[in-house]
C-alpha cells in the first residue's frame, strides 16, 4: 500500500529507446500476498513472472527507522530466495511494508481485539503512514537496487457495521496495519490517499517499473549532465524574468508554459512563449529573447549550485568516471552561469552547448554528440547515464537510447513527469551503486 516518493514510469519515446528499455529477464516476485500478486499481473502482464514465498522471521529484523527496516526485511527475503534461483537469470523482486501511526509501527494484527483497535484509530481520523521497502536483484549481473516508498492514507468516520464486516471478511489480518484499501465497504469512507491508487492498494507500480528498468540495464560507464535547473539554480531567474515580461502584457506565466519551454533553444522557447500567451503582433520572439537576456545577465553571474551537485561531481571525478555537460544554453551563457564554479566544471571532459547542434531537445542530437566526444570508442548509448530536470531532456535521453535520471522541479505537474529510469527529488538522493557506479564513501 505504499505511494510513490521516488521513481518513475519507463515508456520510451521512440523505437530505438524502447528496445533498449525493455525488461527482457523474467521476474520472480517474492511474496505470498494475493494483493501484490494480483496487482503485478494487472500492471505487468507483458513480463513473464512467477511467485515464491520466503520463510523468514520478519520480527527478528527491527530498526528504528521504518524505511530502513522494510528494506532490510525485503533484503532478508531476497537472501532466502536466491539459493533457490541458483543458475537462473531473473529479476528477483522482494518487498515489505509496515504502517506507522503517530510514530508507532503497526504490522499485521494478531488478534481481533488488536484489529478493532487499529480500525478505531483510523475512523477517528488518525492517518496511516504506509512505508514500503523494495528490492530488485538481477541474478545475471548481481546488480541490486533498493527504494523506500511512503504514503499517507486517511478515512472519514465509518460505522461499526464496516468494522464488523472487515473482521468477518478476515483479509485485514493478512495486511500490515489491519486495513484493506481496496475493500469496497471501507472504500466508501476513504478521505484521501497521498499518492496513486495502485500504490495504495499494495504495489507501487511506477517506482517498481523504474527499478526493474534500472536493475536490467547494463552498468553505466559515462555521464551526461544537463545544466540549468539540475546543476545550477538558474531556473528561478528564468521564472522571475519571464513572469515580469508576461505581466507587462497582462498575461500569466504558468508552470505549464514553463515546462514546455524548458530544455529548448532560446528562440524556440520564445516562439512558444509568444504563441501560448497570444502575443503575436505585440511581441516578436526575437524581442522577447533580447529583453530576457538583458534582464537575466545579472542573475546568471550569481547562479548557485543546487544541493548534491558538488558531492556527486567530485565523487565521479575521483572514481575516474568520464563526465560531460550537454546544455541547451549557448556558450556565452554557459560561461556566464558558471562564473562562480569554474573549478568544478573544469572536471568535465567536455561541454556541448546549444549553439553546437542544429536541433534542440527533445531531439537526442545534443546527447549523441556529447557521447561521441569522449576519448576512445563512442560508448554504447545504453551505458550512458543522462541527468535531466526538464521533460524535454528526459525525452531526448530516452530517444538517444540512454539511461535517464529525472530530477524535476517540485512545481512540475505529475503528468509531465516519468519516462525515466529513476526520479529523484534532489541529486542528494542519487545512489551511484544502483547504476553500477562506485558508491559514495561511507
């Protein structure tokens, strides 16, 4: 019943990327939960799968942090099942879930009295925080990815008859926290789920899809970074300035519009700005670019690094992982924006800017060109990892057949996210080992 905190969907945008993104290994789902099995069959019908149950003493694994505990239990299940899979090439999926209410962890109720006490708290308005630990292990390569997924579920007051129904049905005794979200009688009183329904029902589909994609992918050998909004906080300046220009024409500059402009060359973005705000005849795209550049000049020279950037770049450089920047910004803007960070950006093998390519994102040209400029043979696109904040950039990375990490702005609508191997709230959350890269020092 966990709801997405990290993760993404993984549909590729064009045929070449789709072929590389396909999960070809069969899946073994290590669970005895009929709810998880049913959800997996519904959402992953295209994947060959079988089911196994791991016989471990889950209560012997106790930790203070629920997220760490559920991952440890899931890893315990994986350890118990791996000997039974010796000699087979599969993706082993193991999960565990606990419910946290007012800081106290709840597992499956052991008696009717405990079940009734749990239900009483829910109908009195206490939220249930669902914590899900997930592990995907590739037996072919030994690669393992882990993730914690969290949600909060709340109900409106429900009558005694609903409690009696749930006790009689008995399914709540097989579920952590003693409730079944998908029960039609209890569902009448559902107030809200902080996340998607499929996650609340017991299988976080989008995060799991991304984890399967990561676990099946080859180890990363080369890195490509976008810049604006990913490495440098320049997007705030873009927003402020573009709001200022649109307000002059009594128009509103929204995040929906900004997401369409992100990752594109200046003139293309200007054309979208003018068309979307109905400013034809009032403002030429070229005039917009000129005015915006004048206003941005002061902001760009002071652009700060975003969280996690310095640590990640220095770690990858220390591990001799080849890196490059592939930004839609023109060279003069790149130099201006990196004014305070010349030494850090000097750790890149090379930089490709928007004025070096003929097509802008979502076309993959800039990423393919950047990959070709590394020393030695051009790396297989499937072993190149792209970091992006913009939907157009994610699409470009997919179109290039590369692996993609998406770090979207929190204001970006959910409909504009996804289609990546991994979605993070910040680069601080990146786990290099999930992509076959050396982990951060302990």
